[in-house]
C-alpha cells in the first residue's frame, strides 16, 4: 500500500549562500559554482572556509552544488564575504536561487552548453517567479545524461544532433538553436505560470494535467547516455564521494597531490579534477564497481534534527553485504532518495523499518529492526 509522504517538516525552498538552512550541526551554506566549476584557488579557498568557519565537511548535492556545513549564525556574514572574495557569489541575493542549472561535466569553452548557460545566467531576471525548486538541465552533449536528475526545463539533443527544449514529464519537445534556446525557455516558463503551474509546483506534474502547445511536442530526444563513473576521462580524473560528503582537508590534500587546475562537480556524488590522472586514495572512490556508489544515505543523527538513527555508519557496514540498490533514510521524508528503491531502511524511534520496492513513506514489510540485526535481515531478502 502506498501513501503520500509526510512533508510537514520538509522545507519548501532550497538553502543558498544568502538563505542558509539550519541543521543539527549548524547552518548549511550552499554554493553554486558557475558552470559547476571551481578554479584551483576557489577549491582551496572553499576548503579553508569550511575548516575555519564550518565543521570541515562539504556536501556535494544532487544538483551539482556544494554545501559548507556547521556554520554558526554569527559567522555567516564572514562566510559570505570570503565566498564573494573568491568569486563564488556572482548573483544578486534575489536571483541566487534561480541559477539552478545542471551542466554536462564534459562541457568545453564556447560549446553549446557553455554558451546557453551563460546566456541563461545573464537573463534570469527576465523570468517570472517560479516555484523555488524548479531548475534547468542544459544537457547538450551527444546524448542526455541528466535523465535521472531533477530538472523542469530540459535542453537536449535529438537523435540527429539538433537541439530541442523539452518540458520535464513530456516525451517530446520543440526544436531550438543555441541562440534561441533561452528565448524558448523563457516562453515555456511564462506559459507555466500563466496556466497555473505554480500551484502544481513542478513541470512534470503540470504537463500531466495541462495541455501543452502542439508545436512543443514535435521531436523526440536522443537515447539517454550513462553518466560518468570514477576513473580517467577526457578532461581529467573522476572521483566518487561516499554519500556525497567531502572532508575539506582530504579534498585539499588530493588537489595538492594531483596538481589539479580546476574541479568540476556533478549531481552524481562525483567530481572531476581537470588535467590529472587517477590517484589512488582511501578518502574518495576510484573504482566504478564500489558498492558505496549504489547506496544512498542522508546525514542522519546528529546532523539532522528529523532523524533518530545514524545512517552513514550503517550504510558503510551494509555496503560490504549488499550489492543492489539500497537507501538508508534517517526518517520517512527520504531526502537522500525521494523515489522508489529496491531496499529502503527508514529510521523510526532509534530503530529501522524495512520497505521493499518502494519509497521511505510507503508501508514497511518489517518494523522495529535494531541496527545490529540489519545484516541478517537483509540477508533474508
């Protein structure tokens, strides 16, 4: 039996640099790097801020952003000033949350992704007010790579290599060019608002309830490509991040050891260090078959006040025994994976409920599992 999730405690907005979110370990300050890329100087500067004014931990989010954890309210202004000095606060405060872009990690200067992203960034003020979590995927590589990532406006390739704009939830889209892509996206955003989309919150839900213009449903996107994996790539070395949480000290050490010229972040708990070879490290994932890449786990207690269980220590232990997809959630909100998973463990009153082939808010098949019984319980599945 499936029920709606209890979102009464969930935020209706995403944290940003100017609008941080309070968590169990302090403020979470989100940084949106332009083109999902940080120079070597910015990487070191961000790590220094995290170590000096935060907890020393940096989150890598599902929208290819970075979050400094553990900032005190009294230090927030100092964090903003230092981010600004690094060039990591390019937006006016009222436009910061609108720059919610996904960019292919292999973009190059003056290619379609680069040109469209810069155009969109410069014209965000022209867009109508949209629900806070709406975003854009500038997915202009040979084949789309962001099919499993959250986005409402998708600029993609067709099978013959042309560019198209597709509303999330629609199977087809409209042809565009590099020069017209932002104009067409603006037109779609205005249609969304004018037809009551703000009440439906997200594009996929809105198009399921509202008829789109016929000319916006003319072409099919190319088949999806597989995302990158840890290992060598055409631009440098790709490293995985267990549960998306980075030690600032470890990132500084790796950047120094590899002499990386820049860092590119992705929405898949991986980052790319430009101009480097793969360096073996125990702090980051170098193996594409590492089971930690298939396990989702939220911060859990004590980092989240909604959680009643430790999650990531449990997930690390289970990774050695579970090879299929697993989600360890501190509560029923399921922030780390708000969608169906083969096996989900949901924290409740210090123990775990087990959900199979469902979401964290679905009816569990077993309840009240103690943490030290989880290996045996999963082995029985």
